C-alpha cells in the first residue's frame, strides 16, 4: 500500500462503492482512514458532500450518514461522493480545531502533503476528492455556543456569474435563512479553494446549540431539497417547518452588523434568531460581574434589522461578538 | 483586612446591602471577591440563592442578576441572600470544573480553609453563608451537551420529613418537570451538606443546550413561583409555557433508567425531552464511524416511560450515557 494519501475505492466504478480516503501518516500521527461513500448513476451532476470539518459540529456527519441510507434508492443520475467526517480527530475530541496540531481545517486549504495532520487532510481532500466534483456541499453548523437558524451561508464571490449560481443553489435548500455574509479576508478556507476553480461551494450552517432530532430532520430535508434542485433525485421539494413557520428568506449581513460585548461580563440574550428589531430594541444585556452595584449595560439594535445569530449566555471578554444582524437582500 | 475568608457586608443589616464574600488567597491563586446581595425585610423565611457552581451553566448567574433588579421592591418579609456566581474562575473559563485546580466545586463540600481554591470556595460558602439560611436554591443547568426541560431535581433523602418538604418546595417552581433522581453515592455535594443540617436544598436544573432569552424567562418565572410559595413575595404563581404547553409533572428516574452508548461512535438523538415512549420506541442511533459498511445501532426504550434527558449529537465512547428515562412518581 502506498505511503502517500490515497483512496481505497474507485470513484468511477458504477453503482455504489464504499471505502476510505487514507490520509498519509506523518511525524505527528498515524495514517487516518476517512470512510467514503460513492454512488455513480451515469451522466449528470457531480457532487461532493463533506461533514465534520469542525469537530464540534455534528449535524453534518449525521445528515451524511442518513443520506447514505436512502440515496442508493433515490438517486437517478450523476455522481454523489459523501465523506461524513473529514476531520475525525476533531470530531472524537468534540473540538473545533484538530487536537493534534491545534489547526482549524477550514483555514488550511489546499493543505500540504508533507505538513502536519490538518494540512495533510486538506491536501488529500483537495487533490483526491475535489477534482471529482463540480459542486461541493460542506455541512457545518454554528456550534454549541450560538443560537442560529438552519441556513446556507455564502461569502461574497468576486466572479458575478459564480455568485449568482451559488446564491441560487443556496436558496434551493429552502432553509429558513439564506445569508450573504461579508467577512474579513481569511486565507485557507475550503470555500475559497473550490470557488477559485469556478465550482459551486455551499456552506450549510445547520443551526447552533444542542443538536436534537427536530433540527436534524430540518437539515436532512434541506439537503434533500438541494439534491432535487441539482436533478440528482426526482421528488418534490418542500420548505421545512422551523418554529411553527414554513418560510425561507435571503438576507445580507455586513462586518458592521456584528454587535460586540461593550465590557467583560456575562452576556444575557434578550432576543431570538429571526426576530425583527427596530432601532433601539434590546438585543441583550452585559452584566459586569465584579460587583452587584455596577450597572448592567444594554446592547441595542442600531438600525431596523433581523437577528441572524445570538450568542448563548456566557462570560465574554470585551469586543467579542454577541449577535449578528441582517437585512433582506436587495436585488 | 483579615487574610481568612470573610464577608465585606453585614448579613443582618436591615434592607438592602451589597458587598463581597472574600475567599482567602492560597498557594494556587489570589483572593477571590464574590459579589453578594442581601435583602432583609424582618421576620420570615431565610433563603440563600447561589448560581455559577459549574462554570458552563450560565442560567443561574443570569437569573440571580435579574432577581437583584426586582426583589428590593417585591420582597415583603424575611431575608434573601444572592451570590450569582460562587465559582467565578470556572464561569470565566466556561468550564464545569475550576481551571486552577481541576476540581468540581459540587464535589468539595464542606471544603477546607487551607485547601486548593475550589476547596476554599466550598469552605467559605459552607461556613459564612449556609448558616444564615434555612433554605438553599442552587441554580444549575444540564449544560451545553444535553437537551433537558426546565426542572427541579432532587436525589432521594433518607430523612422522610425533609424529603417531603423538599419535593413540595421543588414542585412549587411549577417547572415542566420535577425529578426524583436516584444516583450513585457521590461525596462532597452541596446538596448533601445542606440536607445533613436538616435544611431544604433545591437543585434547579434549568434546561440544557444554548441559553436563550425564552428559557431564561421560564427559569425566572419558576424561581418567582418558589419565592411566592415561601411567602417572600406576594404575587400569583403561574405555570410557565414550555413548547406551547403549560404543564408541570413529577417523575422518578432510577440508575437503571440510564441508556448508554453500546459502542464508540456518533450518537444521533431520535426523540425529544418529555416525549412519551412505548417499549421498543427509538431513542437514538449510534453510528460507528470507522466504516460506512458497518451498520448503525438502534437504541430503544426498554419500557414505557417519559424521556427526561437526551444527549446532544456528539462522538461517544462506549457506555457513556445518551439518555435518561423516567416514570410519573407514584405516591
């Protein structure tokens, strides 16, 4: 067997195959075997689905496992490759970053074949899987520290045609929120690596907080909707119910829409995601905890907007993000 | 100023006072100043409310802060002492245990004046605060890794009269669930230390997962109900609405009601808290992640019961608890 990273299955074989993406061993750890599922049903779209990029976002691995159960019967054409957990070391540790080298996999693309383990994973995914697909769904979530609605998130893309195609694909999930998210330029993201090849990259951000059965069903329904839109399965798309509502909206959030902690202390959320707020409405309260005679500080909406993310109550340092606001996308 | 742990306020002073419980410095860290609020309105019940015993359970500190705002006007008699965070080191680190010495404060009572910092906190609370109260509310939650309904939990108490008094007080919160919880004998719990003095100790377990505005309001309403039952405030008690229902039930859970992970892998919850289940109903699925050809393992209810706790999806080792079942208490 090769010492270099390699696949133990032929992604061009007809029908269903399962095997592993073996990530080469290095000085820091042994070789990793990442389970891979591949289903070829002839001509058609070529899709790669990945989960477990961050190890404390378990929605992706579970939705991936569910797909593996029903896709062999449902898929009518094209190729779907599924890797439920691309960072098993982080998943097992329930940490965002890889515990072995402390690196964030989503900041290491395209990786290095002779780097530390996180770089070797990025390299194996970039070289052996991405070339086999035209579209990538990377299944994330906002993690345990945030309240966030089931969403697809995309950063603005310079290539206007690719941006339009990406937003259309994102909206096909029919999640409660599609979010165009301005962010600081961050090198090494999986998103950017795939975009730079002119391919559609979808970052699903499947909610936050505890991962329960109800949200998992919503996430699975969203991914099914996207597979229908791609033409991989022939079913009826349906907007999933979230908090007694079936609705799907596209919003835009800018760097200036992040509300930050004005002081160290405990943040108390006073709003929920998808709440519409007027200028001056209360978003949360910051409680300095050194003394009970020190007053608490109100954090208010600077403008009319919709709440797209709220931090779960916890102790915050000054200037940590406590909420994100957004406005309906103007087209 | 004394080098020993001490209070900077007189808990017998009339009306409202604020100050600190100073926990003595030791070899491992400097002295800590824990904010304390005290409100004396003459004869009546003497209550101590503590939050932040575990640092990743922020519901207690926030509900405590809210009480400080409206209690001065609402309280009509007796004495209420509030310490929003008895373990500020753990709260700031968002960890269950104290980061300095790695200890779980709720396993260190009555503590030691010359011990490590967690033992010194337990000692200061035990000696300087507990004697000033007849009833203690310690505001916990199930933390970010569980789905759990707002509840008051009590372990069985050998003293039958104290047990009856405790259950009555617990039910006065009118939370969706009151839970009598059989557990392994665990030395050093705050509960046991207070029970051994014949006093009522209430452990509120204020839900799990992300801490949002809706659950915080339920928790505050429950604590207000309990203050009404104690006779400290004169208002109408009201059962809070949880998931569109106003209901309050008392359950019992035994050691044998804990369901455990049958193998290492990712646990997927398939039920929600307060779901009624029949024998054989699906509670969750365990997905071994080494290979996609290995089958997933169903975890089923062994008997008719109600789900009282479900673990959030995450990677589990074999034999870790994934859910707790319960039955209505027979009296």
